[in-house]
């Protein structure tokens, strides 16, 4: 018998081994609600999905709605297939009240008696219907009269399944972060996952901060690009400046990277570097005229690997290649991230969080940083699928590069 404040919901997927059902139960109980399992069909083989139908109850209608809103993002949707609610935007860049705010999980909307997949999936956007297609759209791209999804009726979310290949680094680590992991063993597994992704035709993007250069890992990243393992680089002004400073002067912020000694008048080296790029006109022209002969961005230019440098208010210069319009920079980031299969985020909290917000949940994300709070913060901001590795990038990335070389040699 149905309780007064109750709703039947259903959820599909790898409910048991991906802990989806457990998360839903926890959220219901944490809000003081109750649940009853009406149907539970568990897949018999590892590739089979499962199905559950639950009766969710609250003390009153408000509590029930809050619970349903919470568990919706874990894939629990009302059993009855109800047409999605649509409201037209009254003006450009203004969404209707109670618009549906997206997650980074695969999403569908029920429209004209069928489930339509939402394209360009990202978190914290709205859903716009155009004909028989649905799209994730940021607020600034909303146009007057766009049909925008409101409420959660007719919207289905499906969290990605847990990786089912035991050799996969994400199956090995899950989504936790710790400094107490065997670094060499993890580096080997990450290298194998990079190798497999490339072998299968996948697209791998690096998001990097200047600590890559400070810690002595620039050569390792350059090796990855030269080896064809990286298909795009996203960063700010600092990584490019210090990479070019290191490549041309041997220093990073005036410190010799090879022995950590300070160069005479080294405090001005990064400014000299910026000046040298301006003299050439761009990083690409600096490579073409022979002034830049090695490094991360040298390899990008030589291998025709696209890169985007997003500016910030703290930048010196910035370099002529830096996009100072943050809206334009974000759009250029999205172009590079389109169809990415793996994103490796290295020692840059702000760029990593920004990039994470643009990724669907089925993209593999590896975050490497010596500060555990940085790794944890990224996952807390919604990029829950990220693998956190708390390690010195100067030690970790060369291990990954060396392992990839060993794999290549064994394949030749």
C-alpha cells in the first residue's frame, strides 16, 4: 500500500559493484526518509546491468521532494515515463525559474514518447531542446525563445559503470587519493593505461601547471608529446613561460632546475623569456626561427599538438599566445576537450577544476599533485570519477615516461 508521501523510482546500471544502490540508500536515510525495495533484478554476468524499483517515502511532501532531487543525480528516476517539462527563455542569457541543472553523468530526456540523449554533456549547465536533439548549454549561450528543461520530470541520469577490466588503473585505485600508495607501481599502471588508450585510438589531454617545470618533470611531459601520447595541452601563462625559460636559460623562476641553485639576477629570467617570445611574435614563431629548440611547447609546435593558454589577473606579460578573455579561453578549452578519452591534470588546482567542470563522467581523469587537499578538492567539486595521485610530479612523471619507453621497446 502506497504511503501518502511516497514515490516509486527505478534505477538501472551496474548497481551493486558500482555502489550506486548503496549511495541511493545512504542519501534517503541521511535525509530521514525511508525506502522499500519493490523489485531487484541483479545481472548474472559481469557485463549484465541490474534493475531496481524502490518506493521512497518522506515525512511530508517537501522532504520527499528533497530526497527525490538528491537521489535523481545517482540515476533514480520516477517510474512513470512523463514528458519532459519545457519553458522558453524570455531573453538572451536568462534561464527560466527552476531550470534543470545538469550533472556530468550521461543524461536523457523523455520527449515525444522516446528517450533522447543529451549531447555535449557537462555539469552545471541547462538542457536546451532543438528539434529532436537535446544539448547541454552554458547560461551565456542561452538565446531568447530557446526551449529549456525545467524540474526533473522526464529527465534520466545514468552514472558510469565501474571499470570492469582488472588491469585498468581506475579499477585498481577507484576514486580515492592518498600519499600512502606505492608510487612506482601506480606509475606503471598509469603508463599502461595511457598506452592502451592511445592504442585504441583514444584522445589524451594534459592540463598542467608550472610545478611541472619547477620539479624537473618538463622533460618527461615533452617525451610524452614527442611519443604521440598527448593530443592537446591546456594551461595558463605560467607553464608556458617557465617551460620556455627552462628550455632557453636552464632556469625556472631564476632557479637552475638541474641543481636548485639560483642564477645571478635570475629573478628577471622569466621576464626576459616573455620579452623573447614577444620579439619573435609567438611561441610557434620562436620555434620556427630556431630560438626555441626543446621543451613542452617546442614539442607541441613540432608535433602540431594544439594548446590553449588561459590568462588570469596575476599573469606577467602575458605571452602573446595567452587568451586573456576568459569566456573565449573556456570555449577554446572545450574545443580541445571534445571527444577526449583521458585527461591528465598535473599540479594546477584552478585549471583542473575548470576543466573537470567541462567533462562528462565517462572521461578518465588522473590528477597528480603533491598536495592532497588539491586532489580532494577537485573530486569534491564534482569530478568524482577522478583518480587522485598524491605525489611529487618531478618523481612521478619521469617514472611514467620511462615505463612507456619500456612498453614501446617490448612491442618493437
